């Protein structure tokens, strides 16, 4: 199948140059902003559309590059390059120009046939946008005609070699410029941003890449919108203002960006930071528009501007020939330029964006052709038939230096080397370089903050949804964005680790503590009462004194065993009580030093067991006193039975065995064990012993029961003879005992510090001394200093007087 395209004679012009090999060029010199309607005309009219001066400058740069190469002796010697350039303003109405590029004598080689009558085009430079490139690229890919893009077709899709095998570009893909923009946001700690993109393949790809790149950062995309010729900018800015967004990323073509910025000026949008993509950051007109200073601060990203020697002279020489005066002779599609009013100065001062990528694209094709033709020693091999795929193969291997810039492609056809300039639109209306971002061979990012004149004067503007939480506060999500949050203070015993998880208050370990609003935990101070503590030493000395006193009293009582005082005190029972008091004092020594399981057991076991025997003895003794004076007379049989079967020893034995059994069962199930008190004092660990209430409740209840019985019997003897004060002494001892433990229980409820163990030991010691001093000591005093009271006659006289009184 052959397609007839155009048969009219074409005259030499700016769009055409004859040569041994031709390079196709596609430039958007005019812009069609609205969708084109289909027409039967093979040559759609574009010269009435808006003229894009920056694209015309790039168009002239391609012409200059080809003519400069033709004048070189070391590159393609004796070989002339030509070009066929078209004004590619539309992706739907410019097919005649594309078809002409791949045709030969008006005919197109069908796919699959042998290579014959192929076009003289060895490569195509262009086009402008990703959408245009996606439309026409398949026509070039089928014959592997190299397509070297220099601007606009930065979409990531073109890196897929399975779809676009002959596509290369001298401009960095979208992912690189988005990477630079993200680094700028991170550099200034901007987290709440809007992304406005042109609604086409280029812009949408940039937005998707931006969303992916900020996924694991603190940056939140608060608002995004695709822009086209029907966009309501007023509504967009209202939505942006409603969300308090100050950072606007504009990833769009220059005409779309111009419409956006002009609308912002008209709508009096202020206090914003605008980040311009490389498509419009070097725009020459916008920085000088009236009111541009009011919109805020404009930063931008662009390919470095490389000055190309000889280009200005070429423009002056070209314009002096006035090639447009014969424009009416142009008879082919999109090769008409309404540029007669342009001066050389207008072209030279136009936006220089992507000029070097155009320059390097042409040179890359020339170097590839140079290698295909095996040029060297001032001549090339003219016997070689050049096919586009051969040029493509050499293009992929490109590795040369041009104006001190390294030109090389990676496996995806993207530039291996390069950098971006970071720009600031200063108050003079110029785009000033304030930083850079080098990609390869090593990443290097730098911004000179001092060169940027912010709309907030010297302070860098902020853009956050929520202000950072104060130290020691955790974030709590407030909405769908991670940047929007509330702050909650971390309570005592917790801390916030912003690097690990700023949304959680972590609990400190048991051995650590923290104050409210902490960012870390501190080790707790471990406290216990050592043996060397002064209080502990005093108590242990008193315990030793108690043992000594009990031993001395035992000796004294043994010597005076048959005296009335000793027998009235209990006789042999006195030795049991004194012995048990000594054994109880063992508990005191285990309230100090670091608690262990054995220490915890010995703190309570001796006291609970042997003090139980003491109380049982006093219960029996109280009962006996009451029995002698009151119950014996009224219930003689009970008194006889009590004396016959030694009721006192039977009660003491039962009490001892019951307590021993209860302690054995309780300690077998849940023995006391070391316990770290961490609740009362957040900055301390009090080493103590944990008592299982269920296991110890029965032994304690038995003690309390004996205490109650003892108190009841002793109280019944309150009216006994004045000088016969056994019951009174026991009652007083019990009152001291009860008072001591009430005081300790009260302190225990209010205080849980390390000295609670000292107080516990003191309470135990006080319980022992109460009986020793107020029951036994008076008897010792009588034995030693009032021996006249320690006679049988004295005691009988007291009893007889009491009996007479009771009988009256």
C-alpha cells in the first residue's frame, strides 16, 4: 500500500535544507490550545495560532546545529546534513508532515517489506509534548527510526524500551525533576502542598510520580488539579485558600502556567510560594508582568543554561536575509512562519529553556552517523548504505563531550549525566540561580538560602496542616492526611520517639521512668534499706538487747522459780513466752538488705508462728486469772477439769499446730517473694516483699482471734485486787499492741517508700517489747527491789481480802 502525500514543489526555506542525510524536526512554533476539529484539508492552518517565541528559538537552534556540523572538518567530513522541520502544533492535524518525514518520493514503505526506497530521514528530533509523542512515535518505532526528544516528552512511559525501542531523549525524564522538587520541599520543611499539572500525559505522569515519591516522607499532597483551557482558576484558588496551602507546585507547559499566574495576579492571590517546573521556570515574560511580586515567591527548576558559541551571530545573519519574505511560496503543511516582525534580538532574548538538549540531540545524531559511515582521516565511507536502525545502534552507544557536557544514554535511552539548576525570580525580573542538583556521577544538592528574597522578608515561609507538636507530645490523626494531627501529651511513665513512631506514647520499662511530656526514659533509682543504714543498726541492736533481756529474765525467773511472783506470772509458761519473744525477734533482721525469697519468708514466718504462741499463752493466762477469781467459784467442775487435763497446754498446743498448718499451706501455695514497688514513686524502685493476702489471711485472722480472746479475758479481770495486776498488765500490753499496728497500717496506706520496711521492723519490735516491758519487767522489779511482795503470805492476804469483798 502506498500513500500519496504531497506533490507540490518545495522551495528552500527555514524549514528545509538539502543534504546527503536528513534529520527530521518537530517543533511547536504555534500552539493550538483548543481541540482541533477534523478537516479534509491536508494542510491545517497554524500561522493564525498563538506564536511561541521560545519554541521558535529552539527551532533556530536546530538549524544552527546542523549548519555548524556541516562546517566542521572532524565530524562527518565531506558529508552534508540537511533537515526537514515541521511546526507540530497539534497531535491530530499534523499527520501530513509526519508522513512526509517517513516517505520517499511521496510513498511510504509498508511494514514488513524489504528495505527499499526508504526516506532520507535518518532520525527525528522532537516533538514537544508527551501526548504528541505518544501519537506519532509508533509510526517511527516500526522502522526503528531514532526519535531523539529534547523537551516535553518527559513522561516515564518512554523509558519502556519494549514499547518505544528507538526513543531517546537528551532531557531528563519526569522522575528526575520530581525528585528535585521533592528535595526542595524537604530542604525547606514544606509539608502541606498543592500540585497543579497540565491535564495531559506529561502532567499526569508528573503528578503520579510526585505522589509515589512523597509516600514515605512527611510531605502531604493537600490538593491537586489538572489544568486545561477550560479550567476555572477562581474556584481552584478558593479551594487552595480554604485549605491554607502556601506551596503551589506548577507542573505545566508555559502557556498553561502563564494562564495560571495571570489569573493569580488578577484574583489578587498573595503569600504563596510557587515552584515552577522546567517547562516555564525560565519564562522571560512572566517575571516582568505587573503585579507578579504580589503573588509571593517564585522558585523554579530548569536544565542549566549553557551558552552556545556562535548562535547569536547565526541569528543575526539569518534575520538579515529575512527568509520569511517568500513565505507565500511554502506549499506544504505546517511550514509557514508568521515571524516577519521578529528581530534577531527578540529571538536571542527569548526563553533559553532546553536549548542545549536540542543542540546535543542534533550532535548525538551526527556522531552516530559519523560512526555508521566509519568516518576518519578527513573522509567517510560513501559505500555504506545507512539505515535508521544502524544510526539507532550507534546512538545508544553515544559517549562524547559537548561544550564540557558529557553526552551519554542509559539503557532506557535517558541521559546518564546532567544536573538541574534551582532558580529564584528576583525583584529585577530575572531568574537567578540559587542552587543546583547533580544527578550523576554523584548526587549533590545545594541551595543558597541567603539569595532568596521571601515574601515574608527574611523568614522562610511555612506550609503545614498542623504545627509541630511540642516536645513530649504524640500526634493523633485528624483527617485523612498524616500532616493533619492533634497533639496529646505523653503522661508519666511514657515517652514519645518521633523517629520511631510520632503517633504513639511508648511505655517505659519497669526499671525506667519519665516525667510528663518526655522524649526518653531514665533509669529508676533502686532503693532498699541496707544493713549499714543507721535506722537498721538501731533496730537490730534493740532486737539483740531484747534477746539479752529475755535471757536475763529467764535466768532471774529460773532462780526464783518457786516464788509467788514467778508462779503468778505463769510459772513454766513464762519461759515459753520469753523464748517465743526471742524467736520472734529473728524476723527483724530480715527486713533489711535486698529482699530474696528466703528473706521474704523469714520476715513474716517467725513472727506469725511464735507470736501466735505468745498470744495463746496470754489467752490462757488471762483465762486462768479470771477462772481463779470468778469462774472457779461459780463453776468448780470447769476449774477442776481445767487443772486435771492441763487445759492451758492443750490450748497452746492447738494454737501452735493450727498456725503452723495454716502457714505451711499458705506458703506452699503462694510464698512471699521479692516485689518491686513502681507505682507510688515513678522515679524509684522500692525493693520490697509481696505478700499474697489469700495465703496469709488465715494466719493473721488466727492472731487477731487470739488477741480478741486475750483482750476479753483480761478485761474481765479489770476489777481484781489492785496489787494483783496480771490482767491489767496484759490488757495494757494488748492496747499498746493494737495501737502500734493501727499506726503502722495508717502509715502503710499513706507511705510506700523504702523506710516502710524500717517501720515494719519497728512495729514488730514494739510488739515484742510491749509484753517484755509491761508484763515481765514489773515482775523482775518486784523480785529484785520489792522482795517483800514476793512472799506467800503477801499473796494470800491479797486474795483473802478480795474474797471477803466479793462475799459481802
